[in-house]
C-alpha cells in the first residue's frame, strides 16, 4: 500500500516537474521573441529614422480604426511590402505617410498621383498622394494580432522587459552563488567525515 502511494506521489511530482519545464520554456520563448523584437525595433527606428518597424522592405502595422471594415478590421495586424509603382493597381490597399501619420487606405484612382479612400463612406477621407509617400502594399492581415504589436512597441512594455531581464540575471547569479556555497559546504562536510574516519 505504501509503495503504491509513493509511486503515485512520484508520478505526480514528475508530472508537475514536466509541466513546470513546459511553462518555463513557453515563457522563455515569449520573452526571447519580445526582446528580439524590441531590440530590432529600436535599432530599426534609430537607423531608418522611421517610427514604425521596417526591415527588408517589410513594414508592420496595427489597424487602429474600423474605417477599412470588410477588409481590415480594427486591431488587425497588417503586413505591408514595398512594391514598384507598376505593381500598384486600383483596389489595392496601401500604407502611406501623410503629415507624419501612417494611413492604410484603398486606391480608388491611379493617374499622375494616387487617390485613396477608406471603405466607410461616412468619413471625408479622399486623399491624393504621390508614389514617394507610399510605404507599401498590404500583403496580409491577421485578426486581433495588432493588439500584440501595440503591446510589443509600447514603452511601458519595453521597460517591463528590461526589468524582467535584470531580475532574471540577478536571480541566476543568486542561485549560482547559492549552489556554489552548497557545493563548498558539502565538500567541507565530506572532508570532515574522512578526517573523522
């Protein structure tokens, strides 16, 4: 009976240990992705002098309005790719910069310049822009992932990640010092036992 109980306790302990390892792996992976993105975002925006992520012709945006509803919803994650002028057609959704603001609109007319408009008609938004203001053409949008992008790019989150990394570094240093101390005490205890024999 006792053996069965011990075996059950051992199995439960192993399951908890495995679950803990999986949780640590997921958290470590998430933190690594966040740190990498933040570092890339910081380097990228510093070098390119742009206030959005842009790397190898790819830019990442979060849709903050519902003005492109039916094609891009609010909080969607939008991936935009640089394209040649000849690749742009009426009906394409593009990201462009006007007055230091990035807008995501649809091309409704293409002549010397590009006329763009939101999908929602209640907003007087018809704009005409030259090609050099266009950041790129929408490649794909993923529902609700824009919230994650906003979180990753927020200054508060960057500070939190930095504090977390400092804590992890300090904790690892502390546990390493404790382990060394335990090993030293064990060696001392073993030597004492040998002397006593």
